[in-house]
């Protein structure tokens, strides 16, 4: 269940990597930690341990002290060490073409161990009921649920309008204005220098790539937005 990042270099020539071993089956779990270190901030890179896709919204998961959001990294086309993050939580995605509830086989993704009295210990567990047999699901697919009232925003630099960073505000009866690990997704800052970081700010100061607000605020509210890159025009 551990995630791995492999850098094959900057060459555009395809690289073939062979992986051998015994496939996983049945109950699996992994202990994770949030030490509130300055660079990780409780985020952990994990991976789909099965030879089949899994559904983050399905039964069969154990998420003890684990936020309900998942985050995917997409490498930059110009910087082999940089990239951008997309988030998914409760049927809402910052980028429906990238981040969904379906996690392909061998796909790495980030989860966040909830904040608290550090160090916080979390447990991520899974069993076969989270697996799906429909292999037509690919990493790039449409969002399965756009029925919730939402606003999807993007930001880009004036000299690079194609490279955008998305943020989503949506409304739910059970949401709060402060961070809620079930409905909100914390912001993971992009490492691609050509892409800004856009996020909403909760009433408690939390930085959110997906911000859920109470449905009662749908008729009118102010949502603070910030960008980390203040030295360039957005």
C-alpha cells in the first residue's frame, strides 16, 4: 500500500519497466503518521495494492484519522521535477479529467492524516469489497457526480494561460465553514513553477483546494481566495 515515485529522466524516449511478484488479495492495512513536518504536513504517498482498480467511495475501507480526500500528482510537461496536484472528495473533483474516485491498479495517490495532537497516527485499510472489475475505467475520465451546486475556478499566469490551477467551492447540507475532513480537501501546493496555486480559505484559516459550504449560504456568501504566487500577474 505504499506509494513510490520514480523519475525516469527528461528524455522523451519511452521506458519499459518490468514488475514481478505475487499479487495482493484480501485485507490489507498501513499505519501512517502526521508529524506536522514543514514539507509533508501530514500528507502520505500511498498506492493501490491490488491488480485491479479500486473505488475510494466504496465500502471496504478503514480510514482511521484519515481525511476523506485523495490527491493525484500530474507531472509537468516541461519540468521533470515539477508538477501539479488534483483533489477529489465526496463526488467533487478539482479536475474531473484527472482526479476521480476510481484509483487504477498501481496508481499512487496522496492521503492526509488528520491534524491533532502531534504526532497523529492514522490507519488506512482496505479489503476486496473496494475492488472493481470494470477495467474500462482509466485514469482520465469524467466526474461521476456533478449534481451538487458548485463553482469551479481556475487561475493561470498572464504569460501562460494554458497552465491553470483549479479550485472548487460546492454546497452541501452537512458542510461547515471550517475545515471538515469528510467534505473538504486541503490544498497541496504545486511544484511546477509555471502554474500558480489557487485555493479557498476556510473561516479557520485552512487552505482548501475543494471547499464545501453549508447549503444555506448558496443564495449569497463571500468566499476568500488566495494564491501563493503574489509576485507574478495572475
